[in-house]
């Protein structure tokens, strides 16, 4: 109670309605959301006209990473304030299925007879997240996964002890599924497979995230953290000694200054909705529909960068490409514009999307025979050719003579023996394509197939959340987590559940780090 | 004469031998070259103990870009000083063949009957330099190429009016050659081909660069620019208003401060010799032998970054891969680890290297028949299989059954008709591989093939040389050119002669921009 009172007192400035210092464009009557590029992203502490609020830990952005950071900071006893740009919060997390990548032998895994441990989980993630993964983060994440499962469950997020056998996120209230490429080549040769996708127990494929964010926001308030909504952070405030000591936020067109005595945590999401940043850092993603919400505009990444933070892996993109549904389509083959196979069709659709966009000129056809022909689950996967023979199909697709014929013939020869010596597709999906008529679906981006993209690059952080500068040294007072950082999927993402998983996991760590950070000794109140 | 005298007076501080302010580690007796990461890269003007030298334009790094910048700045009447880390200068430029990518109808092109114009050159470069090329820089470069050829020639760099018919840089004193992929698919469908590689008239494949740098250094001195060698720039100096007004350099273990009244130009090269930067920004290049010299350590890029400069395309690498020599090897086929072709074998070797490393897991075999069998020109291209039939060769290489057989059979079928419908190899190189025995050379990186890499990313600049911050605004007083910047080969390099071409071209522009930059009005002497 007295704690609550103390918090309210510290924060009372927020409630003040007196006229505050306005940004130039606000003075001129322009109260739109667009902040001109000339607005400085860094304000010197000395030039702050007044403090409108004060806290110990200041969290910027209320998606899953921000909520996790705020919960942990507040539970650690630090006064915690969250500034959120929108009125409701939740960000991209709330739009998602709320799917977590948990492992190491969770109760759900055990109830369904799946053995798992942190080491196998580590080996899978280390092999599937790009050429130079952050092994320290992966190690922590795997070692802490069981505890993190318990932590999320204790928020009131339910996970049913059920297994979902399909290759896509459950749309029922089922929980456990293979959300990555654990069972498929080459990962099945590098780590013992186990399903690690855990979807909250709620019907529907995009309701899990909403449930998650509701539970997290409740927990945040119970923990005593405070929120200010409709607050757009536009600048960080730095002390003369280079410490981040607060931020400036625009609220109803007015600029307010918040002091953060222990730390500022950026949890503002990625930048897929910032076309200038996408064009500059990840131009290959320009033609791809963005996956996320409009607040993924990179603003927090840029604030961190302006404060001296280093951005890494800014060219890395997650490419979703759910074209192989229904499941039996995996028995078909994917070929490029030369009629060649280029991937095992049973890997996670994000991996297929990545190969198609980066290696295959965004061109890809799904070839099926009459045994597995079906209506695609997603609009945009268009039937573009059908023929009695593969030879005719090849002609209809305009592929070079013999290329598709060779591909299918050789595929069939090996599939009949239950082998895929080229790409190692699992035996259960291997069946010769030999029952005409045959059909081809255009799964290329230009053909309208359901691709989408989100960004993986961002601020370079320690696992414990400190934002690092170009020399790998922490910037005092500045933390980040979630998609505003480069995290587990360093260069490549072929697994679902990582974003929510790492956002909450490393959000928690950042919250704890900031909460225990020594208070700026220059602060007059201490 | 009086001008010269004025220059010498301005610079007299450089000659002073009095003890200067030392860096902490120098004071402690450590006079090694390594600068600890904690040394600040930015020094506030107010904390400069004394100015040891003063100039108008300060150029950091004496490769081809730095020399070009200095020549133009001095010719424009600005007092110009070059600081160079090594004793001799020249950088990677001096190690190279000195090959320039010139076009638009140079005297050498015309003398050899090749038609060309700036528009066709633009179309080729725009199509071959990655997914998001800097079209403004490409346009300027192409429009200015004829003038630039004259400028380089006037330095005393000779270009013989001869044509070299091979696909690699002349080792004779011949000049004109196809240094890119102009004649090959898909570029030959996008722009009218013309050879644009121009090698200086001197015998030997690595003497052209030395000749070029000798001529440039002579021109630089004639123009009145001054040089200080063995000077390692360790920090930029910024005014309170954020303008770059000089630099600090270590000379014989002493720290000296140079004031630059008009501008500082960073021409310090790329970062392929900085393993930390390579691991962070372009990890795919870690296994590749670096191409360049040790001064390509990224230090200038990091200075610019510390001053607020934005780095772009830091993951972009040029991959050299000269495995298709002798020329008749182009009649062979390159296949990946699945026995599939993946590229037209007649493109520039850098493009082949890029595909092999980025798309094909660094695995690649060259398949030849007895008609074109020969000894490879480069060590490292190892013969790994030989057999009477392709079927036996496939077994010997351990490739999946039928894959190589299909590939060769289909290739031969089309080649017999003078066509390559998969990849568009030019008809002159198409001949069925049908005369056994057959052989396979391992052209993969792991097999020891002669790959090498250099970096393409760096500071984001305007074509005129101004270094841009994260919002695209110029940093007052700071310029850059050459491999310290992202330039023509934004994401991809498949053409020789671009590095020297753009380094000198945009070096000149940066030199002129800095020379005419308004003098810092806070300067007490004006």
C-alpha cells in the first residue's frame, strides 16, 4: 500500500495538465503524429525544461517484450512506468497466435510422450538461426525454457496438454506442435527432434496472442507497474556523462519528459512498417507484404542507434510462405524456374520462403499428381497448369525441355525406394508422383502466393538486455528486448514461436537488469 | 610560389618535434599500433590541447580514393593535407592491376570498334550491382566516365589502344577487356554489351596499380597537396555544434591534432582485415581469404560511424573465384552438390563465387570432357574425379544417382542446338560434353579453390561525398569515398574495375566538395 502510494507520488507529474513545452511543429499548429526528421532523437539532460514524470525503470512499448520487462522490473521492486504509443497496447504480439517456442521437457511435451532437453533444443536453434547465431543468447534461452514456461503459465496463460499433428499453428485450442524444422533434414541429423511450439489454450489461430497480452497486462498492473497510453516516445535523454536518464514523449501533441533513474528499456518492435528503413537495410523485403502492425516502424531502433547503439543483422528477414497446405501437398515437389528442386518440401514454410526469395528469384511451382491434388488452403496459391503427363505440364509451364521431366523421374525413382538423396525429405512424405493428371500451382511471390515478411535485425544487446555500442560496450542506462533487437534468429528464421518466446524471455532479463541497475549517482534525489 | 609559402606556413606545426600530448597507453610505455577500444573515436574540439597542424582539406588514407580527393582539393585551391598510416601509401589500389571500369565510348573502345554510350553503361551497372543500387551514383559515374578517362590519362597513366580477348585481367600491357558480365545472360538482354575494363599499359597483372599510385602521388604533390606518412588517424575532432573540424593521429607514438577548416575526407578502405567487423556484419565471409591489405581494417568506417555516420550494405561482399581458367573451361559445366547446374558458366567469376558461397553451400564442381580437359591455371582447383562415363563420374563424386547424368544429358541436348534455355550461356561456349573420359574439378571453397573476399559496405554518402547520418542528413565537415563507403556495387559485385573506377571518381568529387565547403565560421582565424 505504502509502496503503491510512493509510486503514485513519484509519478504524479504525469497527471499534470498544465501546458508543457511543445515541439516546434506542435507550436505551429501541426499536431499530426509525424515527427520531422530534424527533431533530435537525443536531448541533453541539461536542456530538459522540467520533468513531467519520474520512475526507476521506463519501458517504451507494450508488446510482449515490454510487458515482460515491466512485470519483472516491478516485481523486483523498482518503480516501473510503461509508455505505449497506441491506446490499447499489445503490438504485433496481440495479433499473433501467441505461440511460444518452449522446450527442454515441458509438462506438455512430457504429457505427450516427447523427450526433450536443453542441449537438443540448443543444437537445433544453433543450427537453424543463420550463419553466426548468438550462442550465448540461445544457451540462456534453452537452459531457462522450463522456468520460462512456468513463468508464463503462472501469468494465467493456459496450455492444454494436447498434441496437434499438423505443420501449421493450431486453430483449435490444442497446444503442442512441430513449429520448426526439427524433424527435417538437415536438422534431424544434428539434434534429436521434439515439437516445441506451445500455443495457448484458446480456439482460433490469432486469439492466442490477444489472450497472452491480456494476461500480461493484468500481471503488469498487479505487479504495480504503471502505464501511460497514447504516448509516443520521440527522444531519449542523455546526461552529460553519456548515461540514458529518460525520454521525451509526445502525448496529445504535447512533449513530456520522463526521468528514469535506473534505466530505459526499448521494446518497440521491428521496422517492417518503415519503408525507408526496409529499403536501406533489407531491400529484398520491399516487395513482400509486411507482417506486423504499424507500430513496427523502427522508431525505437533508431532511438537506440541515435544514443550510440549498434544495429546488427539489419538485412535479416523472416519470410513466411504457407503454400504447402493441406499437409499432403508436402508429398508434391517444389521446383524453381529451371524445373529443379531446391529444398526438402517438409521444412518449415519460413525456410521455404527464405530460399525462394533469396536463392530462386522468388519463382517457385508446386507440382502435384492426382493422388494429392487438392484445393489450397490459402488464397493466392493459383493453379496455373494441368496436364495428363509431366512432359505436357513442362510445356504448359514454359520450362526448358526435359528439366521438369528429369526432376520428376529422378525424384520418383528415389521416392519409390523411400529415399530423397538430394534434400532428405522424410520418408513419410515420399511417394512417386505417377498418377496423372498432374498440376502445378504458382507459389512465387509475383504469382500472388501468400508471402509475408518481418524484420529480424535491430539493436545489438547483451543477453541481459544492455544495448551495446559499436565497440561492444554497454550504453549506461539503456536496455532493449524483442524485435527492436537482434536476438535468437540472428540471420534466419525457420521456426514459429521464437518471436514471442524470446521477446518475453529476454524482456524479463532486461527488466531485471534495469531494476537492479545502480541509480544514476548524479541524481539530486539520492 | 606565395601560395606554396602560405601552405607551408599553415602546415608548419607538422614539422614541430616538441613533445606532444600522448595517449594513455603511450605514456605507459606501450607504443604498439593497437589502439585500445576505450580510446574515444570522437574528441571534442574544446578538449584539444593544441593544434599541431592546420589545413583546409584533410584526407585520411592514401589509396586511389584519397589520392584523387587530394589532387582535386588541391587543384581547387584548398590547402590539402593527406595523413597515411603506412610509410608508402597506395593501399589495396597499389596491389591491384589498376584496372578501371570506363565506358561511354572511350578512345580505347572506339579504336577497337566497340560502340558504347553512358546509357548502356548505366543499364548494365544498374542491373548488375544488387537489388537496390545507388542509381544516382551510377548515373553520375556513367555520365562522367569519358571525362574521368581523360583525367586519369592526364595524370600520366597510359592506356594502350589494344583489346584483350580473354575473360581475365591482361597480364600483358594490353588494355581493353570484358571485365564484367556484359556479354552474358541476363545482362546481354538488358544492355548492349561493350568491354569496359581498361588496364594501364604496363606488363604484369599486378603492376598496373603500382603505376597508377605512383602517378597519382606525383600529381598530388604537383598540385601542392602535402603528405604525412606513418600517421595513424585515431579520432575525429568535433566542434560543439557537431561539425567535424579535424582529427587526431598517432605519429611515432605521439598524438597530434590536425585542424581541417573545410572538411575531413575518409578514404581508408574497407574492413575485410577486421575479423571482428567481418564476424559482426558479413559472417559469411569469415572462411574466405581476404583480398586487400592490412590497412583495410575498417578503422575509417568506424570513425565515421562514431561521428554519427550511417553504415549501409555492411553484409555485402565481393567474392572472387577465378576457377574457369583456361578460357575453354567455360565450355564445361558447374554443378552444385546435387549435380544441378545453377549459373551460366560464362559470367564474371565474382558472380560465380557469389552464387557458390551464398546459394550453393560453397560446394561446386567443374565437369569437363576430354575435349576441353586442361591443367587449371590456378592452384587449388583440384582434379577430384575422372571416369570413362558420366555415370561413373557421378558415382565417383558421390552425387545422387541420375542427377549428374540428367544434368549432362539435358545440357548436351540443348547445347547441340546451340541453346542453353536454363541459364543462357552464350552459344560460343556451348558444346556437348560427349567425349570421354570425363573429369571433375572441385571448385568449392572447402576444396581449396582460389576464392577471396573483400567488403562492399561502408559509410552512406551522397555522390558528392558528404557522409550521411541515419536520417540521410550530411554531417557537417565530413566526407568519404572509396571502399570506406557503400558505392556502386551496393549489394553485389560481378565486375572488375569498379573499385578503382569509383574510388578515383567519387574521391575526386569528395575532394572538390570539401574544397569548396564553407569554412567553419566559428574558426578564430577568419
